[in-house]
C-alpha cells in the first residue's frame, strides 16, 4: 500500500493507492466488431452521483475508456481516507483522489469504477458510462470483466462499518454483476498480470464478491470491511430476489 496526503479544505486525509495498471490502455472493440446487446441487470440501478455532479476534472483523463464485456466479479476496496469526514465533503475528496491517481500514480483516470461514502451515497468513478463495463485500474491482473467498488474511508481491525455503506456497495454490486452469476458463489477468472497473486494466464476461482486482498498483496479493503463481505453478498442476493418479485 502506498500512502499520500491531500487536503480537503482544512482536513488532511491519507489516500491509499492500492493498484497497478495492467497494460497500456486502448479502446477495446467488441468481439466480432459489433456491440452485443446489454445483459439485463439482476437488480435495479441505484441512484448514482455522476462525474458531472461531483465535478470531476475531465481534462485529467488521459485515454478513452476500455470496455471488457459483462461483469463476472465485484472487487471491494477501501480508499484509505480518514473516516471522520462529513459526507458533504465526499465530492471534494473524490476530486483530490482523481488528481492523485492521475498525476501522482500516472493512471489514466480514477482507478475505481464506483465509490460509496459512509452515508451510502454512490459516486461514479472511472469515466466511460456507468451502465457499461468499463475496465478500471483497481485489481491488478483482474481488471477485465470486473467492477471495482471502493468504500470511502479506512476499515482496519475493529472499525465499525456503517450499515449504509454496506447497503450502498451491495446495491451497485447487485446491479452491475452479471445476472447469471450468484453473488454468494464463485467465478472462474484468469490472471492477466504476474504482479497479482497469480501468474499471468493462471486460472483461479474467486468469490464473485471478493476483496482486493484476494488477488493482490494488500490488506485492502481492511479487516473490518473484509469481514463484512458475507453480509454484502447476502444483501446483493436479497436485492436480486426482490427484483424478481412480480
């Protein structure tokens, strides 16, 4: 984990940058040269604060988005910020994080696809369209066919994870995860980078809803949030079951 510091007004917060880029970024054309129809979502789309609404600096974005197909895995992260923030400050914190990811880490954009604050508000992360499968820079070796959802804060041992935060993560995951994938189940993934915990080309079976530490040498998303992943999976399954009710 690498820590930097950035000011949000008078408040100084540590940012944890937990990811390495997989490969040079370029626009990936859909297989066969034609776009496939969108897979129906397993749960309704939650309310999302768009990049325009949190005033992302689009001039920082270096490359066009990469689209990788249906989402087969959800990776949960924490951002490394202090937990003592006012949720009204989240947009400013996101703008600082975007700048740090691009100018500090050299990435093409903010690394995560979505960020959820402690009040449960969901923010659009990496640009490219919230309804599309945008490849993030959140899980080295497993950025393709996955979605990265980051909890705004730090969730080490003993830290209370707000119920609203858990529910916000679950809402995004239930909506984005391929409806054919069981949130409580496992998925087959292939590593694309030797810098992950698995060699490039190695086939692994991961929880469909996993923590960053499951694929990379890091304590992210923190012990407290990692212990809540079964709750996130159960809530995702509940949301999907409710969506199937007439």
